[in-house]
């Protein structure tokens, strides 16, 4: 998969590694796209992987003295969902992050990574482009700031140079007079790439629109604005008729293709539908009600784990799995899932899709539920890992395990470890969950045997154990 794997702990170390590297070098933070590409052979001959997930100075969300909001390179989608600052200053981005994949994947996938991947279907690009966000790129040659509108040159192509690190995203917070809505159309509610998406932001004086941004994804090689809709909206009253006409103009600005997720005619038609939906949310001022105030993130108790002295020789892994300190030597050129199953010997986590979609491989990495098929094996070094084998305490099954048995929620059993891990982590976060919160918690887990009813009933019953706690 790769020849050398690096885990620097400072930006300076990252820049130095990039300066020395050749074109066969990749930066990884979450790795939720890159690990699939590596597995599929897209990067044959990959020399170096630079894992920046240990760089703590890239882990921040903050507002500076000039009121600009900063989102650094290691900030995940779930970090966004835990941020009151983002909810208050960038609601459309908050809405978009909630629609990205599943809680397990959102615990690894970063917002910067979503931008750099440069797919026109990526969900965080439209809101950030509508807010006129910029990227700060750093290298041994210095620092430069690029507007997101100018970052993309084509399908999965950007102006970023091989030796540059996208350090952070910077944008002005939405004004109190602005409202923004993000809408995603996909083949299912979760775990789906957008067939198309859009973001609409309007600046209002009363009900009069004084400025507007309309951005559209998956209808062109890059995320694009709709100049016609934006121009039309300026000076118009925000009402249903304005929404209808603006959405018609937005659809005419699209340049969609036909692919496995939808035809060009369908995409153009549906862009009109979702653009009107987004505007109607703004008309009725209900854009923020579709995202829970405290979404399930499956990350209660997460903690930062550094590497002592910042040193790792690539040939040794020291880790703690299910409470047991362990050491390993050799080649760690693979995934965390394979490492835990083949080198450690825990067979509970299952290889399913190996693309992060089925959740059968769910483990806890430093307190966060993750899909281990998309985590590089070296990331186990100095980490704390829990598999389903580690849920029982003193020979007593976890309440979720007990109730899965009592309710007959287990059929073939292949997916069961992932469901149990997701539900157990949710109980730490939400001792008294609603049914919707349970559904959110297991949205990253697929079962091909049941209708999910018994699974949900088992989790509800498990939550009756002392309010969800043992």
C-alpha cells in the first residue's frame, strides 16, 4: 500500500516532510477517501504517507480578533456538529456536515479533506463556497490564501501544489441579517454520495433580499454558482413566487452529466426542486430545525493520544487493545481492521464492504467509534482501541449484548458486532435516547437479514439498565 508511513506531531515536521517528498506522497488525516483509493490500486507506487492526525495544532475551531472563523485541517465533521460556534456563525455548513455519511465515518473524515478531494458531489463545498471561504496553504516556500471559488480547476483537480498543506479554512461569520439553507438529494438518507446538493444564502432587510449566493454541487465538473438565480434574487421579496422563479433559473445554470447515480435530465429537474426547497426553508425560517441541537456523534469520552517524544520507527507498534498493553513488530502496511483481526487475533470486527459503508468493522479508537477498514494500521501506535470483545466487564455482557439476545436481534450475526458497538457508544452519550437518536446512532450500520425493528427494540431495552449506564 505504501513504502513509508510518517506520523509527525507539528506543522513544521509536516512541511519538512512535504518539502523532501516527491509526487508519490499523500497526506492523510481521516483517510476515508484515500484508503479506498489505495486499496483499489489508484496510487500504485505510493512512496510516503504523511499522517497529520497527531498534529494537535491543526485541531482547532476558533474565531479570531477580526471575527474570522477558522477551521483547521484535522477538524472532523463531528467536531463541527459539536461546535456551538459553527452552529451560530455558519449554519449551512453545520447542516451539510450532518448529512455526511454516518457518525463513525464523521469521526474520522475532515472538512478540509472533503474540500481537497475536490469531488463536485462533496457536501461541505457548496456552503463554504456560498460563504466565500478561503483556504490557507502552507509550504517551505511560505503561506498563501486562496478563495475556495478559485481553488478548483476541474473534476478532482485543484491548484494545490504537491508540497503544500491546506492548513485551515477561513471565512466571515454569517451576519444576523443572513439566512442559509443546505439541501442534499441522495439515493438514501445516510451513507450516500449526493446525487446533487445546493446551498442558498440570502441577506435580508425585512423581507427584501439585498444579496444572495446560490451554489450547486454534482451538476458540473466542480461546484458552481448560479449567477442567474443570484442576480434575480437581489432586490426581490423573499416569498414563494420568488423561490419558484429563482429555482428555475438555478436549474438552467447547471451542466449535469449522466452517471450511475442519476441522469442529466433528472439532475437538472431535481436541482430546481431542491433549490426551491432551500429557498422555502428560508421563507419560513425553518432551515435550522432539520438538524438536532445535539446530534449523535458516537464520541463520548474521546481523548487525544500523542506519541512520546514524537518518535516512531515504523517497525514497532505499542498499543492498548481491550485494556491490554500490547507490542508488535514488523510491517504494518494495511488497515486497522486487518491488523486487529490478523495480528492481534480479535475476530469480532468483521470485514464487510471495506469502504466504510456497512459498519461491521466498527471499533473505538481513542474513544471514538470508527470504521476500522478505513483507518491505517500504523494509527494503532500509542492508541487505545476497543473491539466488541472488550465490551463485557467481569464476565458480564454489556446490556446491548444481553438485549440483542433477549429480543432475537441477531440473525446471521455478521453485522451484529458493529451494531452493538454503535449502540453501546451511543448509550454513553445519550443515556435516554429518542427513537430518532437510536436510528441516527446505527445509521452507519447495515443489516441484510432483519427489518431493524428488533435491533431498535433491543437498544431501547438496553437503555433501561440504570438509565443506559452500567
